[in-house]
C-alpha cells in the first residue's frame, strides 16, 4: 500500500491499521489508548496540526469518528538518539542495487530509539534515493554486507533470490577458545571440522532471544569451517543455508563457542549502553549470486575485519644469498 506522505529526511511515514468499530468514539481516542505511554493531549495536538492523514493524504481531526478510516499515516516523532560513531560505506551502486558495508551497532532499518542512526536512513540521505529499501537484514550488532533495492520495479526479483536461497552468504566469527581445545584435532562439542549444525529456531513474541526446540524438525542449518585459532580465540567461517533470526549466534553458542561480546547467547545479559570498544565479533563477509536481471555472476566482499581475529606475524623477508666470490 503506497504511502500518501513522501519520505522525509530519509524516513518513511508510519502506517497504522485501525479497528472499524469498538468502544472508542474517535480515531484520536483509539490512538491515545493504544499509545498510552505518550501524553494524550500531545498526540491529539498532532491531529490539530494536520500531521495524521488518511489514505488520500487528507488530514484527520481529533473528532474524526472511529470507522471513518481503516488506515492512517503519520511521521514518527524523532527520538533523542545516541550517535553511532561509525560510517556506512557504499561498495557498489547501479540502477537497481546498492551494496553497503555496515558497521557494528548500526541497525538496518529505523526502530525503537534509532531513526537517523540506521543504515537505511543514512543511505537514503547520503544517496538521495527515497525509494531505497533493504532486500535483507543484518542484526544491529553484526557488521558487513547489506543489499538495497533502488527501484520498486525490480525489487521483487532480488527479494526472490533470498526467499529461494539462491544467494551464497559467508560470515566470519571469533569466539573465545573453547575449553579443552586440541589444536591437533580441532573440534567443537566433539565434532571435527567442517561441522554442519541444524536445529529448530523459533522467534517468540516479546522475547529478545529466540528459542531452540530440540523436539521439532530442524528449520535452520549452518556449515561451520575452521579458519584459525591461537591460544586465545577461535576464528570460524560460517555458511548459513537458512536465514533464521540470530541463527549463527545460536549455532555457535550451542557448540560451546559463543561469539565474543554477544550479550544474548549463550546467556542473556542485562541491558546496558553500547560499548563501542567491544563489538560483536560477527561479520557478513561475502555475497554471491546470479543477477536475476542480467544473468551476470555477482560477488561482493566486505572491507571490514574482526578486531579479535588471530593475527599471524608476517614471515621475515628472505634475503637473497650473495653470490659466492672465490
């Protein structure tokens, strides 16, 4: 459903579905009860200013009766945001696609206390493309590659790539070295690399963490490969076959290698302000697919790295042996 309000400062209008009947005499009364955490008079004043509109863009009043409209549109009042002090980088742009390199801590889309500090709004403002829309998403805590659609006319073709699992996605993660790690026989939870891990992941309403149901048929799968390990950390490459919420974080935690700086898994920690010095050590590294419009092979690689990954010293240069002089 097309919004009657244009994108403003990179942010689209919010659409609200209204009941057509109920105990509320007006649309304003319903909204005041639904958004009980807001000051009712402040909300009704927005009607007086013409900021809440119908499908045709006409403003509603505080006295518009319930049932007169099924949907209304309005702009969210901007929250007081903490600035995310990291830049998003555009790696590729053409007529249909934008591929960006997202930093840690930046959400993909506006929500909650993040509006201007979201990848979508920053890119809309940076590129001047109000129709820009994410084709897939990354957790706020995860850094790396994000694809955006430029034109509504071709958006569906790229969305189908993800829905049909025709995009090869590669991630990297760094975990604390598991207890009992044997460098001679690298394994997680007794399983040697490469490891295919499957389980059933379920997102529950009002829960920030997902739930794993061991009794149900698996609906998530990840191939986990060893990149490197030192005396401190384990560096793995992750190839998800499915795209369930928090899948990679859940799978590594289940194998005893929870990702460094993860406040959700294996244990949910109390909410705390972001510590920008300790990003989640998870990176969306590569995207590969066949372009549905041109048939060309596409490959994108992040320029970011994980700060806790093992660093192997560069070998000393070998100096050529001087010629023997007899």
